[in-house]
C-alpha cells in the first residue's frame, strides 16, 4: 500500500513472500516463492484491481475507491507453482470486531486465485488462514508468510520504506482509506476541543491518552508524532474495548475501521465521534 503523508488517502496492499503485495510475502525462502511467483501475484492483482466488478464492490463497501495502478506487471510464461501444490494459503489477522474487513480480505483472495486459475487453466483452491497477531500486526503477518503458514497475506498493509526491506508488496493496491481518530467519552466536557483539532499533532499532550493497534503503522505514527501523549498499544479488538469503556481519549486508526465499528456497535452514541485526518 502506498503510504500517504499529508493530503492523499492511504492505499491498501497485499503482502507476500520476497517483498509484499500490498498484500505481503517474506524474504526468507518459502517453497513456492520465486521471482516468477511474485510476478504472477503482481499480474493477478493488477487484473483484480482493474476489474469493474471489484471496483464497484469496494466502492459499495467502503467510502474510498480502488486506486488506479500505473504498473503493468507481466504474467510469467509458465505456471510457477509445482503441480503437487493444490491450493494457495491466504492469511489475514483474525479480528472479530470488524467483519467488514474480513469480507474484503476474502473477496480479494478469491478474486486473486480466480485470476490465476483463469490465466493458466488451473484449479487452485483457496484456503484462508487466520493469524493471531500476538507479535503485532505487521510482524505477525510477516512471520506467517516467512514460515509458510500462508503464501500471501491479503490483510491490508501500509507501505513504508522500512517494511519494503522486509517483505514484498504488490505493485497495485486493492483499496484506500484515510487516517482518523475515534473520540471516547473520557473527559467529555472537552469534546469541543477535540472536534476543532486540525492536525494530529494537536493530540500531543501529556493529558491525552491515545490507543492504537499494536504493530501497525498507527503505532509508529503515535510514537513519532505524539511523544508527549500517554499511549496504549493493543490488539485490534481490545482498542475498541478501550473505546467502549472510556479508558482512552482517542483511538487512532484507519477511518473505515473506526466508522465500521461505530456504525455496528454504537450507532447512536452521544459524544463519541470520528474525525478524519490526512496525516
């Protein structure tokens, strides 16, 4: 996924072995991984992200669109997977509080494998693997593809230069989002102050408690941008428990995850609100 810094939405990528697909892969050898394998994943993702039906699906599911991909990856001439392999294992972090993203990951994976089968006349099956992100999101996904727990991570991953040195990202993203925070009822008498914030750096105060999903771009963002704030880094699900129990002032995350949780769990909550930022 390509990382936006101030004015652009974040683009969501696959990660896979040898350097991630805005999906993700690792740099430690996996029996399937080769230059040709990565070329195949890139070409398949280009086809998926250009499909009108997929573009419409994303547009109808989230508020952001599939970004245009200017890359033109070529399919390998020969099918790069041994005939003994009958399935592709696709993984994502096993969150329970946001089924919207789980549905998106499955749609991406199914379309990815369908594109491969259509190109080579194969019948690869699709198997989804749920990864417990105990080592933090990125490190857990990276470990899953390195240890052959899965072949491609279809969980949305933010591209950074540091991450690019560890995994293979797809050339084409499959969606986009923006950064934001969700305000809780902690010290709700100060809601007007939070509502008027113009930049995330204004959360940088020792009086503010900020939570984020451990091992994601948002942990890095909080550490770099909010050195004075009190910070809690936890699991995807637990960050929303902190919201429900008013243990923090804000949770920073991608705006789609925040909005999806609020609509599902707290549609009429008074005082809890989401604010979108382009960090």
